[in-house]
C-alpha cells in the first residue's frame, strides 16, 4: 500500500517596528497584514519587547503589505 499526501508548504515573515526619528525598536506596535487585493489576512499582531513579531503559516506566493 502506498500513501501519498499533498501538504502545502507555508512560509513566515518577521516584522520589525522602529521609530522613524531614533531608529529604536518599538515594543507593543500593532500590525495588520493584508492581501494584495486589500483583504485583511491577520489582525492585531503585536510586537514583542524587541519590537519584532514572527507571523507564520503564510501561503506561498501570497503578497502581503
């Protein structure tokens, strides 16, 4: 017996929020991710104490901003 699967690979992105004047990384910044067509994909993403957030489980080829 042969078992086959078709699991789609996903990707991730690390977002960093910095102060435009000082360059300091900002904790607690809130991000929303949108598809290229303007639809919201993820909301309420908050940066950690280092001003970064990891967003995973993103489908390949999906354009976000």
